[in-house]
C-alpha cells in the first residue's frame, strides 16, 4: 500500500525495470491474510546475481494457478471478492506470462484501474539511460521535464542533494501509517503490511481514499 500511495501522489510514475533484481523482495512475493495469520504468496523465478528486473523469468507458471487458488480459498467471503478476483483471473488467463515484470506491471495497472486512478506510468527501460543510482533518477526526472521527486526514507541514503538542488528538483519524502480497515478473520486482529489485494478484496470502493488518507508527503530541505 505505501508503494501505491507513492504512485497515486505522482503525476508520472516511473517503474524501474532495468535495474538489478533483488531476490526475495516484493517483486515475487507478498503477504496476504489467512485464518492462521499472514502468509507469503511466492512466485519462483529464474534469475542470476546480476539479472535486471525486466529479464527475470517466472520459474514455474503452475504457481500462478496455485496463487489464484490460494486467493480464492482465503478471500472468497470478502465483500468485493468477485469483482476483484474475476479481473485478476481474466488478466492471467488472457496472457501467457513468461517474465515476472510483465505480470507485475499488468497487475499494477489493473489495481489502479479498479481504484479509478489515473496516473501516467512509464518504464525506465524505455529511456535507454546508462546512468546508475541517483544519477539514473535525476536523468529520468530531467527526461520527463519534471521538477520534483517522491522518495521513501530509504531512498535518501543514496541521493546527492547537491545534484538535485543544482537542477532545481524538489525532493519529497513519503510516509504511510496504517489504520484499521475491514479484514476477514477478525479474531486475529488487524494485520498491516499486507498486499494491496487484501484492501481491494475487503474495501474496494474506499481503497483509493484509504491509501491517500493514510499517507503523507514532506518536502526535504537539504
């Protein structure tokens, strides 16, 4: 959900798909709520230590079917299950996904559509840039003719403020605080840090407002 807050607050959101893939991150696994607590949904992948995100392949496509079954088993009683699940299922049935990024990018676009969110999405690989780290970010901003950038607290560790100030780029840090929303398995209490699908299955009509309300932006002064 914090990731989608960043997307929703952007005029143009660039998905970094030609940077190094990080094993066991949110790109190939995420948490859902089950009757026994939170549990990972994981798609096995084929990658090497220097694989780019856009080149990582799905290791075994049968796991996509298993994930659909797992979602159905755990969310079939959710208020918006049918509206959300049918869209996810139709997307996967129409496409023979080979690469992980193709699946992820389409799911991101689908979830934005379900929330009636209109954000321009770009992919870093389309810009054919060779720069790295904060130079890559800066070059993307300049290529898009923008003058501000939203980053999480972790991103501040590799940003050279002088470069951004020199190019008159304003930096904003985003934060996200969870408040309770409707979830299944109430005896377990509210669980945060779950995949956005948990919010969509349970609170689709309020999902966009929930994300925007619980995030915040603060300008960074160097």
